[in-house]
C-alpha cells in the first residue's frame, strides 16, 4: 500500500472553524488503506479481520434441493382432494439420500434437510397426511415446491458472497464456511500506537501528589483500539519535554500505522506534541466546531499519520469515536462509516447556542433519551454511565422532554 502524503491533512487557506460533517468529509477524502495483505488466512483466525478482495462462492448453497420439514415428497402440484399416493420403499434422510427415482403418482418418506429424490419437488408435512395400507392420503391441496428448498436458492455457484473491505464477523464467517471457503486474503491488522503526555499525568500505580492525576486516557484508548479489532502498540507516557515527545513519536513511527496522542496539542508553552509535530513533521490544527473537542491535531510524522487528541478524557473519547474510528477503519482497509443514529424523544431539557455541534453522553431508558447531568470534559463517570451519544448540529436548539433527538449507540462505532 502507498503511504499517505505529508500534506494530506493541510487545510485550504482561510479555513477557520470547520463544521463536523465538512471535517469528516475532508478526512475521508484524504485517507486510503496503508496496511499490507495476509494471504490465505484460515477461518479460525478471521474474526474481526478485513477482506482484501472479493470472495466468490465455489459451490451453491444449498448444493442440492432438500426438504424443509419431515414428511413425504412427491411431484406437485396437488390440486385434487382427497388424494392417495402409493409409497415407494425407502426414505431420504439428511446424509443418506434416496438414490432411486420416484414415479409419478408415488411418494416417499423424507426428513428435514434430506435431498429431494429424483421425480419429486414438493413435500407434505407429516401432520397434514396419514398412511393407510401403504397409501399416503392427503386431504388438502399443495402448490408445487411447497416445503422444499431449491438448490442455490441462497447462494449460486460463482456468486460474489462478500465484498472487499468487509470486516468479518461470526455470521459472515458462517457464510464462507457454508460454501467451503477455507481461507481468504485479509488486510494486516492496523497497528495503532497510543501515547499520553503531561507533567501532571502519572501512570496508574505510580505515587501521586495532590497536583497530579492518574492517566485515564491511555487505558481507555488502548481498550478502544483493541475492541475495534486493531493491534495496540502502547507507547507509554512521557513528560512535557520536547526531546521525550520526539523520541516517543519516533518509536511510534517505526512500529505503528497510526498514532493517537492525548494532551499537548494546543498552542501553550508546554504543548510539546504540537510543537514537535510542527518542527519535525507536517501538522494541521483543525478547529472543528464540536463540543467537547474543538482542537484536533492531524499530522504526518516520519510517514505515519498522527491524531492529536485533547487531554480531557471526555473530549478524547468523543473525538476518537467521531473522527478516529472511521479514519482507522479506512486506513485498515475497511470502509469509512457514518455511525447509525436513531431519532428518539428526549427526556431532558437544554438550551443550545448556535455555532458548534455538541455530543452529549447519553443512554436510553423506557424509550427515551436521557443525558448525563454534567457536560464537563473531565467527568469520567459520565463515560461509564453512558451507552452512546446525542448528536446536536451547529444550529440553536431548544430541547424539552419529548423533543426528537439523534441518539448514536456506541455499537454504531463498532464497540
């Protein structure tokens, strides 16, 4: 795969505040897969992997016409009632097909999943008929083909069953197995580095003072990367020192396909992530009209894309989901996605000012959307409380209980 251009994140001259949808579209247009391909990966190792090429069925499914029920098979349609059909000796069972031909006016015992014998195309349920003196007696009519599955009605041989860029799930692996596909080509797992910065931030387990905080972002983002199906590269935590930040980014560029950083991306004295990326890479600070979030640093460093996230946990979470998740999917060989939202009645009140879109931590109870009591970006309890996000656009809005709002469950982001 070709590398991204160093200037791929550059903004047009004069761009200041960028609406969320415009920023997402710009990002989508500038990215492409950056990972190589693993060939002939077996079914047992495919869960969560992304297809590198289309897959076509080597055989039909089902390969032969078969019965959907236990009963008796014959040639339909049956239009005259009552009716009696002579039974032939034998039966057709799953794995033990009847190899003979069933003559016209005759029927044969058949079990669910069994191949339809030659000369038959219709099955009557055993509870809808009775056998008397070797005769099958039916008291109702049946259309031709009733209770029978035709060969290839689900999948025909040479059909495209899965498209390139599909992320494989257990159900899609079942489709591959059903037609005998034992292995496929998939993209290598995207290697995502996670780096935390800040003098006030200390890794969990460290001794801290009152002016220091534990690092909540790195464990959170690492778990998110893993749950999305990518390979986590833990780049650790570094202090606000230009040389330490540069060394960590250099390690990340050698080991990763993408780097997520948290903190140090604004324009302050100690924002060494943005300074290092500006001095040694190519950085563009996207001022996105979103709350929480706003500053999002998108950069290239030694040929590796870097997403510089805000330091506050809620803003880091929101920006990673809304911008990082679809970007990582595209870089990994998958499809850029717009998370599925659901319009539901609000169970809260809010007077929203115009200018920025907002993402509120939310959950659904009794068919209504409720939001966390505080919008503070440092309130990590709201992240654990929430099950998704309410997305409000840039317009002014007066929301009262019952107002329709767009709720995006975390599952829509692949979680």
